[in-house]
């Protein structure tokens, strides 16, 4: 029967209303036999009613079915439709929920329509007389409503109990309200599906019933409306039930929502509650009882469909892949015909809907899912929950790159079967393995906090079931350590990695593949903490590469993986020659074994490009980045995270090559892709904000850049925490940007805060933490706080010398920065000694044409200027200019910067003609590459004006000064130094 008293506070009357027949039997118009008064508060559904009208415009025999889930409002729509036709034709309303009720109502038509009847006619004969009357010319036009036509046994063809008495003929309209699509099909109906209410209609219905009760603020009320409507699935019956409860207990919408969320028992009580303002015969006035009737009917007619529904109730209710059902091991579900019959039954009763997409999938209504779980006994709940778990455990693949799509598809259902329990289901040994697999998948998607919860649950169970020394326990421990590392909790991660390695060595032996993997993982962890020497020692002590070559062979996939990882580590250790050689060997091996476009091959290509980029061999790096990008686009597709990595990497090196516009476009592609695929809070997405900000900064679009920096920073702080390395990376870049634009106090405060939170979480040796301190030292120099700058640079230098060695590139950076601070303190001899150390180390390690080497040359030249060593100054100038032009060409940003700096020194040396020529070349180059109003361009313009002023060419100098002034006011603002 139909229980949709839905939308509206209905006022049904149990008496038979007829304006077609007086007590004396005199007719006053078309016959009217409807047991309910019109609902004066009926709202919405105008589209459905207009659809019915259009379908019945033609003067022929029409059959219309209003079908849908119980509680969706079918009866109310039918009632409104006939009231809109009152007085236009004969209208009769018959309860068709059972043959007895149908027969009783149908026979009333004899009296209402004054149909002549002979004596001694049995009940069946009376029903046939009514049928023939409808089909005769005496009946004229008419509408017959068959309400609650849900029993399929009554509608199985012309000889079934109700169907055989329904009129055919050439006129009249029969309107069925039914939950069964099959009945509508058998009766030859035109389908009018009735689903959930539209959001605005549902909101109106809810608000009308609760407006006088609301004590919420407008914001609270809007939020509560959304939450309540979502909870009741926009179904009218459930909305009416909610309003009845709210009126009864005089609570607000937000209070009702809180009650609904307290527990499943509260939810059950609310869904079971009868509401007394509806007085329609044979109506069950609660949500649960409405659905229970349908469940019973399905179980009687199609037991396989009922079992399928029970299984589905314990999966996630949305996007249920068809293969989960056909491979469920339920009886008959692997047979296409039996499966279609079962799924068709559920669709026919509107229990589930089929969703659109590339792969067949289904969706279960929210309230149906809740009702099924209440319908089952406690033992049945356990049985079907375990069944759902078994299906997911058996079909959920171990996460690998190749299975990522299937894993993502099954993920919501795996979470559904595991979320309600922290213990193995019925002692299942498979439970922790599934939970671990879920944790690994969540981690791969960047959902590290959720992954941690899953992996901790898995680890606790496995330690209890198998003990701390069991290999299965090692697996969960290793996965958890990886997640903690991604969350920036380095100390916890390191402790777990060490436990895994120690236990693996003890239980499996030092040369077991799992032990070797653990060794590599710990070394990688230490590398990211800046503990390079220890990381190398572990790799060497374990002889991972040699062991894998011995056990697996030099061309085995795991051997090549270890070679790749060790090469990356050597790069961090400053052993660039060894790193490059090993990466090229790994790349060659993977090309041979896996193919040139295998994802792992492309990863090694990308790693080699990163190394070359760090060595400032940008042209070589660009070629490899492009190769990795093209391969990943072809093999992995446009939405793979590794593709976004390639986009970001190529963009980064293009920035260094001065190709800022293309770099911006690539960064935007990476950001948009990551937001779409990984989500706006994934760490890689947040770092894309930083990459795009750097590109915008280089293009002189400071406000856009700052917005991107701050969006990325807020995201990493919220998602990863303020002390995560990714957060500190963005803090540093934002601070450098603020410094560049003269906002030194802001930059200083930002870096100080980063140091405060970073020291506790990362430790004083972490590379990102040391970079932050170094940048703070640079800001102190700009603020002429030279003593503080010296202190910071010395502290960083001391740590880097101990951790990295005397000639690591980052150690040389610290020596260079300290030399500059000492020059600012006018301690020129100390400064010169330091800068010579930096220059010698950089020439030896990086080569004479490396940008860092050239920077040391320029700064040493400044020291010679400060000390009046003009011969040495001129020699440094010559070396710097020749090397810069040879290394980069005349339009590279670094070339233009060096050109500007050396030109200023030439002016100091009195070589004014050379100085002017070089400044004009630098100015033109910067205008072309950076734009006319970029701060660096304006600096060169100002330097040229200074030179012209010294040469007493005042008119020319004035024009350039005015140009620099106007540009700086516009770009930097009135308060910039």
C-alpha cells in the first residue's frame, strides 16, 4: 500500500464523498467517488502532474503508472491530479492493495453510477458488469485510480484476480500508484517515475511544519535543513515524520539533527514513530513499516533478490559496482539470467537505481539501507555483514599501480565493511590484511590521516594475533611508518622503520628481500631527515645493492629499484658523479628489462632530470623532463599523479631557463589536474600552489603569487600541520617573495614562526629547517641586523659541515652566506677567506660556469672593491662576464643579473663606457624576459640612471629615475624601501 502522505499535512476523511449522487439518487453531474478531501497544502510536483495531463490528452484509453519507492508521494500526486479534473469527467478511487479491498471499493461503483444489476449475480459477475459499464458508451469519459497496486500476484495478466476486471475499450484513463515497475509493465502503462523531492520543495515542506518551532540562527537553521533533508533522503513521508516529531517535542531543527545522530537506536525510534495527523485508511504511518512491507513482498516473490538486497545493505550505498554483486558467491548471481532477474526485481520496486557511467553500478536509497538493517534480526545482521566483508576481502586487490582504478572503485565499500569494528569479524584472520590494504590505498591518495587510522588498527590486531615478530606484522608496521613520514612525524616514522629492520633481520635474515626493502626504506627516511651519512652507512652496511644483485640478479626489478634509490641518496650526499652514473645504469637496465615507457623507467628518467637540474644543467634536465612527461601522458593517461609530477618538474626547470609563460601554463595544468584527481587537500596539490606562485613571481605578478603562496600554506598547515617539510617549503618561498618586495618584517616574522614549530618536529638537522634558518639570516642582512645574520649563518654552517661534509653544495651555500654577512660587518679579511673557500669549492664541485660559482665570483669582486684591490676586482669582473655569457647566453635571467652586477662594478672602476653598454644590454634583456615593470628591471634602470648622473648627463638620468620611481610606486607600493 502507498504510505506517502508526504508533502503536506494531509486531512483525509474516511467517509465516502460524492457530489454525483444525492440520497434520492438524483445525479448532479459527473460521478465522483473519492474517499479523501483535497490537500489544500499540496506543494510542488507540478512537472509530474503536467506530464500526466499531456499523456492523457488524447481521447483514447490511457493507462498511467505513478511508480516509485514507498514514501515518495505517489498517492498525493494522484489525488491532486483528480481534483484538478473534478467535474470534467467521472472519477473513481479504488484501493488495489489486495483483491478483497479492490472488490469492496469496485462494487461501490454500482451504486454511485446507478448501474443496473440483475438478481442472483455473484460477486465475480458484479465486477464484470462494472468492467463492461466502463467500456460501454454509457460511461462517457472517466478516470479510475487504482491506489497501492503493489501485489504482483493480482496483476499477472487477464486472468489474474484484479487485472481481469479492469476495463479496456477505447476511452477512459486508469491511474496506478505502485511500487512495482513490473505491474506497470504488465498492465501496459506509460511510466511516470516518482522520486525524491526537489531540494526547494523538500525545504518548503520541512520549514512549513517546523517554522514556529525554530530557535536556531539563520545560519544554524540553513545548515540543519541541509543535514536533516540529506538524512531523510528527501522523501516526503520521512520529512512529514520529522516535522511531526519536531512539533510534538517542540525542538529546533538543529536539535532534531543532533538527536538523529546520537545512535542507531535513536534513529530507529524516529523512523519507527507513527504520526497522528494523517487519517487515511490502511496507511502505516512510519518509514520503517512502509519499507518492511516491500521487503516481505520481495522475499516472497524473488528470494535471490532479497538476498542481494541484504548484501547491498552492508556495502556503501552509492556506486556499487556490478562485479561486486555478480562475483559475490550468492546463489545464482554468477548466472547472467538469474542476476538480471534479481537486480530487475530490486529496480522494479525502486529499492535501488542503476547509475550512469562506463561500468555498470547501482545505488541504494539511504533510508532503504537503514530500514533493511532494522528489518534483519541480530543474527542476520552478523551473517550479512560478514558476507559483505568476505566479498570485499576476496575481490579487493592488493594495491599496485596497475590496480589503482579498481582499488579506488571498491574503496568506499571496503571502508563500509570495516568502519564499524576495531576487531576481526568473527575472528577472521583476513580482516587486518584488508584494513592494511585500505591504509596503503588511502596513503597513495594522499589521505594520510585516514590511512594512519586504518594502519594502526591493522597493526594492533596483527600484533595481538601473530606477535610483534611475525612478517605480517612487519608489513603493517612498514606501511604505518611510511604514512607517518608523509605526515611529517619523522621521529615516530624513524622508530618504526628501525623496528621493522631489526625484526626483519632477526626473523628473515639480512639478505631476505623484505629485509632489504626495510633497509632501503629506513635509508630513504634518514635521507629526508638530512641524516645523509647515516643513510649511506645503512645502505652500505646492508650492502643492499650487492645483496639484491647476488640474490635476484643485476637486472632484476628489485635490484634496479635499489640502484635508483641509492643513486638518489648519493645525489643528496653531494656525490653527484656517482649518483649520475648509477641513475644512468638504472635507466639503461629498466629500459632493457621493462621497456622505455614503463612507469618505473620513466621514474628513473625523472630522477636523473632532478639531479641534472640540481647541477644547473638545465638544458639536459629539460630534455629528460620532456621525455618523462611525454611517456607518462601516453602510458598513464592525462589524470595520473605521476603526470602531474612531470608537469611540475618541467615547469620548474623552464622557470630556471627563463621560459616563464610556458612554466606558468604547465604549473596550472598540474594544479588543475591534482585538484581534480587527488583533491584540493592532497600534499601534491598544495605544492602545486607553491610552484605556480613561483612562476607568477618571476612574471612580476606579485599579488597573484602571494595569493597562491597563502592558499598553499593554509592548505599544508591544515592538512599536514605547521611543522611539515612541505609547509616549511612554502613558508620559505613566501618569505623570500615578501623579502623581494621589501616586506622584510613580515618575512622575518614568518620565518621565525616556522623555525619555532619546525625545530620541535623536524629537529635541527632537517634540510628544510636549515634552509629556513639560512633564509632568516638573509632577511636579517637586508634589515642591516648583521650580527644576527652572522649568528644564524654560522649555526647553519656548523650543522651542515658535520652532517654533509665540507664540500657539499649546501655547506658551500652557508659559507657563501656567512661571507656576505662578514662583508656587511666590514670584517673584510674574514669575509674574503670565506668567499674564497666558497669559490674554490664551487669551482671544484660544480664547475667554473655554474651559477653558484659565478655568484661567488661577483661577491668576491665586491670584497676587492671594499678593500680597494682594483686589479683583483677587474680580473674577477672579466672572469664573471665571460663565464656567464658562455654558460647561459645573453638573455638568461642569471646572465642578466650578473651583467647588471658586473656593470655596476665596472662603473666603480671608471670603465664608464663598458658599464653603460652592459647596463643597457641588461635593461633591454630584462624588459624582454621579465617585463618593463618587474622589480629587477626597475633596479637595472635605476643603476643606469646612477651611472648617467655620475657622468653629468642629468636629463637622461632624470627620465630614467622618473621611470623607475613610477614603476616602483605602482608595483611595490608607496611604503617600499
